[in-house]
């Protein structure tokens, strides 16, 4: 399998690394995401619309746009290829002619995090590690646990003490070790603190679903954008609405559309709309206040029913802010009452 990655570059200090470097975290700035750059000219020589039409559905349909060298190491549970469903009743209620929902609950463990972990765990095998670790509110840890089980890797998951019991049970079901951590300091995620400590002390492979600690898993969610374009017969939607916690998904969605733009498969980018709860909206607040990519302030204490979005700090917020401004998008925060009301539609 040909690897089309040409370099990794820290989003903060701008240090560059060779694609052959066995690295997840920038050596100069451990909060700097290592962005991955591809040789699109070389990819265009082997990847065409016609080629894609012949391939089976799934994340690895777009393997040239993923940072993997050894195809034999791929760990997959059949993720991706999820349907794009026309939401007719919701469209009628809010006055839109065409509204579609990307149903990521069809993934093996029930969320889009499977797209992240198929790439992240495959890269772990390329690196030759035997233990992986994660800081997660639930879904990402469940996904990493499942893919680690398939790969035969030990998995340690740090979750907040108030994480849903059902989610903890799912993580343990896959054989992972779960460690619940107390939230003691406002604006600080203790699960991330613990993950960074064990990575430094034991050399475990970090694979959370946000970029600064693993640049490879961030590439998985961008395949949602690839699929959306194909499912719309190579048309670009006007807007794409993205729920935001760490902003990894938002950054990935943006990158996916940019992949196809760089390959000439599409001629424009859709506008992106970021959505958070008013009970935890550090990203929306930063966007509304015109903050720079590295000026986002953490949220003191999340109070929302949207547990999967209750990240006190959006680790990929820098990429997310750039994505919104480049696409002329927007950001909005909604109340728990609005969330519950709209679930009934």
C-alpha cells in the first residue's frame, strides 16, 4: 500500500516531522496537534470517481486519503458507509426543502468514533505498541476498547466519575480497564491529565478522539464528508451542521471536504455550522467573541444533558475555528430544553 503522507506539522510551533516518524505528540508542544499533509497530485493519479464507485462502502474505501502504510495491519469492524437519510418531517417543520441526516449510529459500537479508532488502532499496530490509553466521556472509549480487542491490544480508559454506567459497562464488555476520575478543578479535564501522565510514565500509545495527542485518529471522521459527497451524487451541501465537543469531528468534516476539493472532485466547500449546549459552550463562545485559534478559554463546569459534548476544553478548537471562518460558517449554542423538545420531532 502506497503512503501518500508527505509530512506532519505541529499546529502550534510549526515543527515538521517525517511521515516515517513513530510519533503522536509534538516534541516541542504537547498541546500542538500534528496535522497531516498529503501529496494530492500523486493521489489523483490513482484515485478517481470511477475508482471509488467500484469499491465497497466503508472508511477504508478512501485508503489513499488515510495515513496508513501497511494495509495488512488494518483493523476494521465494518465501520463507515452509513446512510444519508432524508428527514422529511423535520424539513417540513423548519421550512427546508432538502434536509439529510447522516446516521452514524449504524457503526459497530454505535457512534462515529469507530471511524477514528479504526485508523488510530491500525496505526498503533504499525508502531508495534501493545497498550493503548484514552481520555473519553464514553463513546470514544467504547470504540477504542472494541478495536483494541480486535487487535489484541491492552486498553486503559480514563472516564469522568459521572460517566453513564451503561457506557462504562460497554467499555468493560470489550475487555478494557476503566478508571473513573473525579472532576476537582474547574476548567480542567482530569481524564486528559491522567492520560498524559501514563503516556509519559509508561510509554502507552495515546488514542483519544481529539487531535493534540494522536494525529491519526482525527483522519477517520473526515470519511463522513467523502461519503456525503458521493451520496449526493457529487454535489456539495449548502450547510453541514456538526455537534461540537472537542471539535475533532468539526475539524475532520472540514478536512474531508478539502480532500475532495484538492482532488478536483468538488468545486466548493459547504458552510459549516457548529452546535454546542449552552451548559458547555467554550467553542461557540470563542467564535462569537472573535477569538484566535489559540485563545479559546475552557468552560468552568459543564451542566448539560448532552454528555457527549461536555468537553470543558475543545482540544481541536483551533482547527474548528479556522474551518468555520474559511467556509463562512457559524456557531450556535442551544439549551437543554431545546434539545429535548427537538428530539421528539
